């Protein structure tokens, strides 16, 4: 097998292991939230994937009030 083929094979095998590990972590995180919250986010994600003009579920929401309250509690 050419060197590129061996390298590609090795990297694909490593990426499959990494992908499985990341999926397990994602599932654990999802299980830590109420099902309705996870389902709402998944719907938002699916809507955005179909139409990028919809709200982006990957974007952090900048809530100034919450940030201000957090700053005050850590003084």
C-alpha cells in the first residue's frame, strides 16, 4: 500500500475512535438537561440547517442583564 494510503487509513481509524468518544460525551451532556430543552434546541438546529436565516443555535446569546448580575455577585 502506498504511504499516503497507510496514512489515510491510520487517520480514518483514529477519527472513528475520536468520533465515538465525542458522541458519548455529547450524549452525556444532553442527558444532563431536561428532554424538552434538548428537543427544543434540536428543532432550532434542524430549522437553522434547513434555512440559515433562522436563529443560529450555535451562537451564544449575549444577555447583558445576566452578565451584569453575575458581575455584581462576584464583587
